[in-house]
């Protein structure tokens, strides 16, 4: 069991009546429990909380009149991950995958697995199947790319990233997801909090479906998979932006943190970790 | 109430052990009931039927050894659509949309509404809100494009289509969906059967979310919205391919039909029709 | 006859031995004469001046050791443009065009006239042929796009611009060129100086080949075609970057100016102007 | 000295008055002489022959009324290539390259060296400079791609090819050219005839500028560089299409051949060959 304190604050200059969707609260899964959660809006607002879809992504919707808006979120998260030895984790056969997982084999906006299928297959098609194959994909992505803030934008796709060889966490995740799908492994994007992330920010990482469950991977190597807290999952970053707005507002400040509470767990990079 | 007889036959030359996912059976919705349904595989196979996700898309999964595979599907579909007068149908405000609808505002693989948002907004942002705005988008798509079989392929996106000005039903739908999302109207892709479609084939069309429900649109004008039967819905064609396969098999033949049973309904092109 | 004073200063922080190619000097054409030209480098350097290709673009090449590099260029330019009445200027037939002009019908890096040929033809294919058709294309580009500094970068193409609807002078020019080529009119990119450009900078505009000569167009409407001085021409901006460098150097400052000497000419926006 | 017999026949169904530009005649260079050349059109037509640009590409232009058009071309070509030992051929420094060569460092329509610059540099930036580096690029392209007729079309670019991993001679050449430019080596597209090409067709290959001259490379490995005859050169295939037409005509048949006359030369794959 691991305890992680997480939180973030956001400040907006809201210029017209604006509808915000926030995805900043830690998700609820059998392996991730959330305690002492506080979400406060200043000024006080009528916030609608909901949980959406099969994945249960949490969402906070709010209508805001022109003002200086502050949002504060914090929580204690208790993780009881399934931790397995990587070499015991194989791949699921398409004939055995739960139907709701199959959608994560389809191409999506930023993960054009249809375009990169042959590429993926030629690079990774002949590797031994299982956790190690996804790890090999993530290692390859790590080696191919240079982590370069500002080198990509909100419309950058996995194919773009493969060509230009630079990106940030979102791009690393998109490329790894695309290559997984390309060899027939369901994969999805996870937004979340990461302990000790430098520079501090929300993080984007990867879940791949292996042996009947979703395992965590971080191709940026910026965080240990034992220190990742899930906000939400989706096909790619389009689905789990921390904030989506209709109206006019400017983000003035963003602070994000995540720390191990009390005692550090034995962060073991070599483990297969599942919290979904 | 409308009755439509639908059916399709597929023949494959299966060369290695292959896993097929078929999405050819009519969906179950409050407005679409399915009777006398028959799905037969020759040779006889162990078929797994499932229903997936919030949208309840039906799926048939089967593992096939090398053989000549024939699939026959037929059913009677009873439609009791909500039919409204177009000028009474307004738009939903983002603050009021059911959360599960919001995902259909996100860009997807073939509908890059992030790239085309400004384009959509400049062309259609100032039109009166409601059914007529989606109709205006569909009319524009119809006028911009030439229906040209063979001019696009499985990787063609809405942006490609807007530039090249040709496409088939799938492309018309993708472009209309993208422009709807671009002005803030949730929209999704529907695969289905269409009465009197020429040439006969599975069809691809559009649902836009207006006034709290999903209304049908066909920007190709190849079919009346009162003669459309839904197989499944998704973000775009990536989600509802009639067949997805892992292995090696070649489609040798495909026949698709859809006819009004007994009596023709008064197909009124000017109606707002909802079957979801 | 028009006299224009032009000039620019550039300052670089040169970090390693760097080879620079500068394209900042006014070109020599029968209609554009250059007087009192000064190009000075500080520190003093061995500068190689050359004139390249059929178009005679001028180029200054220099090898620079690490230093603070200042370049100053200034000149008096005497323009004796061919000025015609637009409605007397027709199009050239492909059978009659000089062979060296034909290359400006080919697609180029930022002007994908192959992709946009159908688009161009459907929008502009039926307009009366001649100067007015190119003017119609430039007017359309002007209306479609919003001039938005920072909205594009060095890899943005005409197709990108058409979709995103924003750009700067370079993008306006690329889109107009592409659409001209798409309807069979040779068109090329001109880099140059523009009188009274706001904000001051090098400018990018268009030449279209009509009735046997190259006429100037500026789809941004930021400058009168009677106040344009040509540096060089190319297929698109790739060919006439003001500076190309191999090595490592950072541009610290850039100042550009262009003014009518003595007397203002009667800048008549409605004229067909040729200086090539 | 090598003698090669070349020829091609083309048949068109010309439906409206059509202007053709043909680029099918062997080019004239100091190392490539053309004898006994015959170019015949049936029906008899007034053919305009020209030679264009610094590269002297030959062009035949003809205006054709509706008819069945046959073109026959044949010639004897005498090659006296410069043949060097690869390991004596180094790279030219940008400071020393003839100015007219610099244009072949720029990105072009199908060779987006700006997009792939970083990719090229990371893969090939640290290799020893010289002929062997271009050879390494061509070897890499050969290994990455599968030669698959029909997998690409007239709008496919080097970036597309790198992602999809299939292509034909044109695509192999584009990718190799792009990677050369990406590491600072001028490179261009050559259209031509190739002895013993299977299946017989016009061929597309590469020239890279090394040590002051243009050397031949064929990344498809379908032909020996000692059996290549140049028609024309350009930035990419956009510049040297064998036929460009304005009007309406359908190519009904195409035959192309190239054979060593008399005696086979010692085709030595390991030589550095220049015919420009």
C-alpha cells in the first residue's frame, strides 16, 4: 500500500460567461482510493460532479461569470496496486479480450495506429510477446525522442513526433500507444499526478492491456510507475485534457504537486504495476 | 412505425487462423426493434455475441480456421422514430449536455475538429442555432464534395476531404461531423443500412446531438433519414468498421440490402428524425 | 520611375564557426536598378557575392568565427515598372509559355498545388481568364485568412493555412501561389522590401505569369504593389529565406525599412505592375 | 565507355485539345552523348523541342487535337562516366559548393528535409563524411522499405514513405534525397532509363553532390549505377514527370527499354559513378 498526497491549483482570468470541464480529481478504481478530497472554487460556484463512461472518468462542470477564478484541489490517494513480475505477464489474445477493451486497438486523433501499423510491426512484430514487448516499445520511444518542452503543440500527433523526434510527456505517450496498437496490444492514455515529477505538472502516461489487466508504463522515464496517480483514461490526450472550456478565459497560473506520504515505498522500476 | 427488411452476406477466403469482429447486426435502441434476426456462419462456428460500451454497439466475434467462410445476416427492423419539425429543434448548451455526450465534441482519428475548428466557426459560427445549422453544414458538405468512389482510402480524414473535394459516404460523414464539433455541436458516426441505397452497400451517416437527443443526417443525400437503420455508432468510421480481422483473410464478396416492408412510409426529407 | 530607399540590419550571436547565406540585397532586373548599395559586415569578413540560377537571385556567403556579428545593408532602388491596365492583361496559354516558366506550375514544398488542384479549379476554374482571375484568388485569400503573427511556423504549408485560416505574409503568398498553379497559372514567391510595411520586416509576396510577363500581387494588402522591391524569387519561401546558416548562431536583432525617396508616386492599387 | 540502347513508346487516347510536355529524351551532359536519336509522333505534329534551366533538361512540347496519339523514342547513348573509388570521395563544404548547387539543399514538395532534418541528423549525423555516408543512407532506405507497386501515389512524400515503409523507385529516391539534404548534402532526383530494370519502366534515382560533382545512387538496388541513363534532373519527381498534360488524355500503353549495346561493361556496384 502506498499513500500519495496530490493537489493542484489553477487560476483563470474569466472574460465572458464560460463553461469549464475540469478533469483534475483522482479517479476511483479498485486499486486507487481517494481520501480527504477537497475541491474548492473561489468565488463559490455551483459545481456539477459526474462520472462518465465505462472508464468512470470524473468530471467537474461549472458555469462561470467574468471574474478571477481560483480552483484548489487536494486529496490523499491510497494505492494498492497489483504488482507482478514482468516476465510472468503475457499478452492477451484478441479472441479473449473483453469487448470493451477492443476500442483501445482503434486509431484515434493523436495515435494514428492505422498509418503506423506496418512501422510498428516491422520494428516490434517479432519480439517475444508480453510485458517485455511493451517495455521494448517504451524504451525505443525513450531513445528516439528528445524531451523538448515547446517543440510540439495541441495538434501534434504520434506520426509527427516519430518524424520530428522531439516532444513532451503527452507525445511520448501517444507514440508508445500508437506502436502498441500497431502490434495488436490495446493501449490508452492516462492523465494523472506523478510523484517527484520535474518540472511539476500534470503528467501523461500509458496503460497497455496485458494478461487481462491494464499495466502502467511511462516512456519518458520521468516518474516511477509506483508513484503514478490516475485522473482519467482515454484514447489519447483529446479525452482527458485537465480543462476544456467554452467561452473566453485565460489560464494565469497552474501548480501541481504529488508526494509520497510518510514513507517511501520501494519504488522498483522493474515491476509490472496495475492500478486500473 | 416503419418496417425495414435488411440483410447482408459476406464471403471470405480465410488463409490462416483469423479472429473476426463483425459489426453488421442492427442495433437495439428504444426506437429500433429487431425481429426475426438470423446470423448464420458456414461452416458452423462458435460465435460470441456481445454488446459494448455506453452506446451498446453489437459485436460478433469468431475465430476461424482456414476455409471458405460465408456469413449471412438478415432481420426485420421496426422503427418508431421521434419525428420532429426541424424548426422546433434547437441546440443543447454545453452546460446542459449529459456528460456522456461530451466525448462526441472531442476530435477523433478521421474528424480533426481541433484543426478545423476555426474553419467551422468562420463558415457556420454565425448561423442561427439549431437543427437548421446542422442542416446547413450538411448542405455545404454536399455542395463542396463530389461523390467519387475510389478517391479516398481507409486513412483519409476530414481535413484531406475538405482539401481534395471528393469522397464517399464515409468521407461526407466525417467532414460534417468535424464541422459540427467545430461549432460546439456533439456529432458522431453511424454505420447502418439504408433503404434504396445505390449502389447497395453498408452506409455511413451522421448523428448530431440537438435539444437533448441524437438526430439523423445524411450529407450524401443518397438516402432518406426515414429509411436508415443503425448498426452502431462511434466517434468516426474507425469504431464501426463492419469487419475487423486479426490474421489473414480476403473478402471475396459482399451483398447488402434494405427495403421497406409492406408499405412505404411517407419519406419526408424535411423531418428531424431520431432513432437513438 | 520610383525611387525607394531600403535597408536592413541584422545582429547575430555566432557561437561556432558558421556559414551564412544571406539573401537581403535588392535584385537586379531590367525594371529594378540598384544604386549606392552598401553591405558591411562587422567584424570585417571575406564575403563572397554571387548570382544564382535563371532568376539571378543574389546571394552573399560568408564564413564566420564565433563573435557578435552585425550586418548592415542599404541601397537606393530605382523602379521603372511596366504598369498596365488590369483588364488588358490576359493569361498565357501553356503552349506559348517560355519553357523556363513552366517550372512555376509544379508543386513545391509549401505550395502543394497537386493536393489543391481540384479545390482551385472548383473555386476559380470558371472565372474569366486574366489578371482579374489572379486578383480574385488574392481577394479570396485575403478574405479567408486572418493575419495572425505566431499562428504559423517554418513548416506550415498552403494546405495547412487553408484549413486553419490564419497566417502571415508568407502564408498568404503560399496559398495564393498554390491556387494560381492549381488553375494553370505559373506563380512564384518573391521576397523583398515593402514601403510602409507595418510592422516593418522583410516581406513575402507573389508574382503570377500573365500575358508573357510576371505581375506583382500582395494578397495581404499590407503594401501597394508600386512600393515593392524584389530581393529574390523562388518556388516558395524555402528558396529565398533572408538567411540560411550551417553552424550555430542566434539572431539577436533585425531591423528593416523601405521608404519612398523624395516624392510619393501615385500608388494606384488598381494597376498591374511588373518589375521582373 | 559504355553504350546503351534506350527507347520508349507511349500511346494516348486524346479526348480534347491537349498540350503535352514530354520528358523522355536522354539528356546531354559532358559524360552522356546521344546518337541516332529518333522521336516520332503519329499523327505527325509540330513538336517544339527545348532545353530548360541550369540543368539543361530537355523538353518536347506539342499541342494535340483529339486522336489516338503514338510517341516513339529511341537513341544510342554513349556514357563516359567519371568512375572513382568510393573511399576517395569526400563531402563538399557548404562554403565551397557552387552557388547553383545550394538550391538542392532546400526542401521540396516530396522531400520535406525541413521536417526530417533532425531525424536525418540523429541517424546519420555522426557517420564519417563522404560517399560512404550517402551509401549508408541508401542502404538504410533499402532496408527500411518494401518495394510495393501500388502502395503510393502521386502525392506521397518522403515523410509518408518513412512512416508507411513501402514505396516504389520514386519513393525510395525521395526518402534518400530528403535524408541527404537533412545532413547537409545536396541531393536531387534523376529520371532516366535503367538497363535491365524489372519490370521495365522509366526509373527514378538519386544524385548526391560530393567532392565537387554529382554521383549516382539507386537506393532500390534495382539497377547498377553503371547502367543508368539520365533524362533529366530536378528537386524531386514533380520536376521530371515523363509527361505533363493540360487537357484530357488517357495513357493507354507504355513500353520502356534499355540494353547494353554489344558488350556488357563490368558493372561494378562498388564504384562511385558520375555522369552529370
